[in-house]
């Protein structure tokens, strides 16, 4: 999922407001540092910081893709190296185990037989009444 770049509603709003303030007076000075020049400078600095931020995000995304591709290539080569050890020395060899391979049991192990215990009652109960119709669990009086 790519990282999202940012826009700035504050920069857009300030740019519009700057144009409106300039229509009043191009050299407007409201005192206490509230000037057209200071306002314009801060808008430009904020826009530059935003562009720098978005450039960093783009570079970070490129770096992340590079690391992901390299990780996949390394994983594939690791598998190939282990397969090479298996083909040269065999999967049951000490070298295969040293390289990180595991010797799996290929066949199923036979489970120990469990003795079957069945209790048989000494006598069978005799039904006392026979129901001629199915009642679905309902009893009618």
C-alpha cells in the first residue's frame, strides 16, 4: 500500500486570503508582525515543507519496494542454496542439517492400538408400552 502524499487546505486557504489582503493594500501592515510580507513568507515556507515531505514519502516508497524485492530474492536464493546442499549431500546428511534443513519423517508413524472396551448390560430392558403413532415428542391427553 503506497504512502499517501499530503495536500494542505491551510495553504490553499491562506493563498486565497493573501490575494484578498493584497487587494486592500499591497504593503498592508497591521502591526505586531502582521504584514503581507510575513504572511507570504510563511505560506511559501509551508508549501516548501509540504513538497519536501511528499518527496520524502515518494523516496521512502521507492526504498520500501527495493527492500521488498531484495528480501524476496534473498529468500529464493536461500531456498536454492539449501536445495543445492540437499542434492549434493542428501537430505539425511549432517551437512543438510548444518545448513538449516530439517529431516522430516516421510511415513506416518503407526499409532498404538487402543483396546476396545464395550460394556454389555446383563439384561435388556423390556418396553412396557408400545406407541402406535409417532408423537414427535408431544403427548396428547
